C-alpha cells in the first residue's frame, strides 16, 4: 500500500485529481470540496430540490450532455438560464434538472466515479456537518472517508493545481465534524486531515472575512458576487447532504 494512501487513518485529506486517484480505491467515501463555488452551488441546488449533473466541460459537449439528460446548462446567461451562483440556485424551481460545469469540483467527482468510488458527496461549509453524518453512515465497510480539496488552477499554460485556502477550510469543516475532539486513537484524522481540520478551527470565527480576503474570494469580489461569498461562507445551514446517485447529485 503506497504511503500516499494514508493507511491506518479513518479520515484522510488530499488535493485534486491525483488525490482522488490516491484515495478513491482505498476508502469507502469520497467527499469533494470546492467551496468557491462548485460544491457550494451543488449544496444550494439540492436544497432547492434540483438534480445536479456534474460536467467538466462548458462548451458544446455540455450542451449535448444536457440534452441527453433532459437538463439545462448552468451559466448560459444569454438564454436566461440558471447561473452558477449558489444564491440564485437557492431560489431554483424544485424538480429542475441542471448540468453544472466545473473543471475542478465536477471533474473530481467524475474521476472518483470512474475509479469505482461507490459513495461520492459534495461537501462545503454550508453542509459540513450533515455531510459528515451521511458520510459516516455510508462508510460501513471500514469507516474510511477521503476528503478532497479541489483547489484552483494557475492561469498559465500548464494550468497546474493551486491549493486554495477556501477548500482547505471547507475540507477542514467536514473533518472537524467527523472528528470533533481531534482524537489521537482510531477513528481519527491522518496528519494531512488534521492540518485541514486545524485550518478550519482557526478560521471559524471569521469565515466570511477569510473567504473574502483569499485569492479566490477576491476574484468573486471583483465580479461583484458578494452575495455568493455570503452564501458560501455560511456554516451548517443546509439540512441535507448532496450525494452522487448514478451521474447526478441529489439531496440525501
């Protein structure tokens, strides 16, 4: 077993697609965290009764995928359709079927499925505790849960992963709910997971300010998306988790 699997710990944390590849084959549950904004948008959408189809493209392939699922694609402003905004999605019509494109969070959920992960959840600050509760219930075999920070991409030709503060904190919120006492005996966090948990505990008194001041948050502020920051920074306001069933996220 490779050292990157964090074997021996119930709760584990890694970054990006390589993190999914390291953990998905060896844990019972994968929780993808992309706070600004994919998993926050998924959480808001399922709160409203929307079925969300994750999609890694935002082009003609997304349109074709949406047609095959009888869904609409989020973000097509010229068509008057739903945006990627969690604030907008909270007011969506129940029963809506929505393709939500994202090169980060959506792509990771799909990679996890491709690797055979049976249980994939979309975690964020909004649904941290209920996500932990559902994940623990689903992790019946060995009780192992892998939390994956989506991160962002550097704006260059390589497009390398940029670990992001908001996803470290969002992952830490889920891990703090899984391991509220910072246990030192099983079941407990790996050192990687414990570091994410500690980052959340430190940021918890000022979640909105932390998200607004980090690099990704500043991008949203520059776009005028203050309402989205407020929605994404809200802790434990979602009554249900977002679980992937076949190829879509639904409330659980």
